[in-house]
C-alpha cells in the first residue's frame, strides 16, 4: 500500500511538472528594441542568455525597430494580432508611449518598458526596469574632482527625446554648479561614435581649450577619443591633457580604459538588468502587477577594472 501511494505521488508530481512545462511552452514574449547601441546589443544578448538558462521553454520573438516609431507601432500591432503573452519594450521614442500603452492595455498585454523610461506616461501606471539615471552625471563629476578642480568641459549628449540624455546631462551640470569647471559646449551625438567624433573634431578646430569630455555613453566617448588623438592631443589628467568619461561599461569602453585612453565609465550592469527584465515580465504575465526597478550604477576606472570584470 505504501509503495502504491509513493508511485501515485511520483506520477502526480510528473503530471504537475508536465502541465507547468506545457504551459510554459505556450508562452510567447516579444523582445523589442528601438535604439541599437553597443550597450543595447550586449543587453539583448544577456536577456536571451538568461532566458535560455532559466526559462528554456518560453519563446522570445526579437524585433528591432531601428529608431522608426511607425515601424515599432506596427510591430506591436502585428504581434498582438498574431497572439503574444507579453512585451519587453525599449521604446523608440517616448513621444509614442501613450498610444502604444493605450493599445497594449486595451488588449490586456503585460508590457515591461526597459532602458528608456516612457516619460509621457503617469508614474505608477506602467512597469519599468533600468538604471538610476540621476546618479550618472554626479558619479562622473565626482571622479573628475578627485584629480582636477578646474578647467573647461564639453558634454556629448544622447538622443534629444530620451530621458536618459536629460538626466545624465542635467546631473553633470548640477554637480558642476559650485565648482570652477566651466561647460564650454554641448551637442547631440545621438549615442553614436561617428557623430561624436565629428562633433569633437569641430570643437577642437574652434581652438577650444578643452580639459574634460563628459559623454552620455561609451560609444560617443570612444568616438571623441579618435578625434582627440587625430588632432595630436594627449589623453590624461595632467595640464594640457584631456579627460574623457563615458557611461555603460561596454566592451569598447572597458578596453579604452585598459588602453589608458578613457578615464572612467559609469557601469550600467547589463547582466543584472537582463535578469530583472526577464524575471519581471514572466511575473507580470503570471500575476499582472506593475513594477519599477532602478539599478544603481557604479564607476569603473583603471583602479577597479579588474575587480569589476571578475
């Protein structure tokens, strides 16, 4: 009798497991991104890797809107028509957040915004995972003040319609307000290295005495470094040298620090962010709860780069 009960319990466990696996097999989640920077490429890979390791039976449908808002709206409409259980969305432009949010809610599709906050939506009405952007500029400035208390700075900005650009830039400006570091110029590089390289070249040709470059991301920082080197100027913290600081701790940014070119970057932990994004959307599908998670950034310099990479 005891053996029969054990067998029944064992078969019941298998049956429950099979039901759970069968249910998970049916789940389809869209992974959509609107802006394709080096960090986003890495983040998308981390999201897929985490899913494969932890939710192998869930299907991801990956789509790139390539900064096209019309395309992104069309992608979401098509996915919902075809049948989708949830959406992870890096919005191409915050201006379309309201129309997209209205559409997904009308169709009862759990939607998690990531990396770019949908600022046109009311706080508490949506779910979001991303970095605490307000800390970024402050951390950049604190690193500079450790070695330089005066000088001329420029700021390379990301996308004009992106909250990350606004918060990273405003926190730099606020943190510099009571210092002797003067902001000479700002310009939108739209996150791309080639645009930043061209901007930096123009600034140098205007004979600006630039001591510090604050960049909203690593790609633009690396682009500015190419222009600085081509102009024959030195990178560093001594008089006459230029300090360059980025954000994201991308592979190219980390390598630039190792090469003694970029002074520092502010790490956006992609692997942690990927884990929270995937766990969150799965939980939202199962429990239908809004959630917002802000990940605290940290500074990487040549002094701690080996610890960060462990």
